[in-house]
């Protein structure tokens, strides 16, 4: 004779894990923003750098 135990379902997404997932999403979003911001600043500054330093287009 088999004894059956009631199945207790664990929560699909514990609150602590949900908080950590949200925090990681915020960190990744901020990192991506910094990469895009850095690339934009460099692209805006390139013509000024070329003139100031006397670089050719190929060397820039």
C-alpha cells in the first residue's frame, strides 16, 4: 500500500528572486545607457578632435 503525500507547490517566482531579477534588469539597462552615451559623445567630439590634433580622416 502506497502512502501519498499532498503535493505542495512552490511559488513560481519567490519575492526575493523577483526583487533580484528586477535589480539586475536595472543594472543592465544603466550599463547599456552608458555604452550608448559614450559612443554618442565620442562621435560628436571626433570632428573637433580631428581639427585640434590635425589628424587626417584615415588616422582619425
